[in-house]
C-alpha cells in the first residue's frame, strides 16, 4: 500500500533520523510502499504546518498516513484535532500509528472488520491526542511556575531592562512552538541568546 511518512521532530537532527529509521523499518516489515517522507520542526499545537499541509495536499484516496506516535501528529486543542481528523477522513487516508497496535490492523482487515476497528481506533486516538495536549499544557505551566519561583527568589536573568524584555518575548515565542531562528529574528537578538534562554527554562523546570 502507498504510504506517506510524517515526522515531526525536534531541532536535533538525530531525532529525525531515529524516527525515520523506525518508520522505514515498519514499512519494510509490513510490505508498505513509501511514496514520500515529510519532515518538519514545528509545534504540534499548530494545525497549520507547512509539511503537514503538503502531505495532505499531495495524498491520494486509500493511502496510509504513518506516524510514530499520536503526539508527533497532534498536540492540538480538541476543535483543531477534530478538524484535522475530518481532513484526513475526507482525503481517504488511513492513519496508522506505530506505537498504537490497533491501528496496524487497518493494513489488512476487510471492510466490515475495518469499520469496527475504525470506531475503536477513533476513541483511542482521541484519548491519546487529549493526553498529548494536556502534557504540553502542563509543560508550559511548569515553565511559568519555575519563572515565578525564580522571580520570588530574587533571581534576575538577563540583566538590563531591555534584555528582560527580549527574554520575555523569547519565552512567549518558545511557548508558541516557533523555531529558534524565527524567534531570533522576531525578538531582535542572536540565535545564541534564544538557545541560552531555552537552556535556562529547562533548568528551572527540572528544579
């Protein structure tokens, strides 16, 4: 069956390579024909993603959309998740998730069995998409709480008022899932500054 791979990875190249190897091996094990691979570094909280849009535009009825896990496809609010599912359905795509075995049965099941499994899979996909969204919300909340604790402890990160304003912009854009180079341009700072703030935020969360 014709299969399109969607890989939403972090900015680390090795993450994309690992996921690609996993999906490629899955296709080989299940005799799936890879027709295209779509790799992007973009927030799963956004419905409008360049590579995802390209995949949906180029896909054909009866093809498979293969992802590693639900959170690689979506950390969307419920309304946007429902919209994405509708688009996938209208395109006639079969969504197969490597770490959700019940979706694997869609590769070889008959029409009646497929209809039953689709109902089950939709419920499981909704549940996992909701969990992915909640996990993202909790992560953002931990960052904000960590920042507040730092402020209450009298810690000042960034020095001058101007630096503090830039840092606030960076944190805001990081929460929105923008890429480092995009944030640097918008905030009017260097890429190294954005990476430094990301590192500081991770340190605060760990604490």
